[in-house]
């Protein structure tokens, strides 16, 4: 896992603020059941077979206008 230097200010998938971003090229597993810190992780494919993960906290997804919120 790497942290990209050129990450955008808001998530390019849902246009919301995010807590952190990580970059992966292999071995991805996601489980957010009962996660105390994160509500959602958005994924964006990047050139070269890499994948960016945008980690959103519960507070960052808790809006009525957010179609991706639970």
C-alpha cells in the first residue's frame, strides 16, 4: 500500500470529503462491518492497474443528500 502524493481534495467517486486515501496494486480485501472509524470506502481505478481507496468516516457520510449513505 502507498499513499498518493497527488490525491484530490474531495473523493472523485462521490464528491464528498474523505479521511484518508491509499493506493494498492494487489491483494485487496474490504470489510466495514461494525467498523468504528469508517462508514464507506470508495474505489477508483488508476492507470497501471492501481486502485485508490478513499476512506470516509461515519460523520463524512451522515447527510440526507448523500445517495451513498446508509
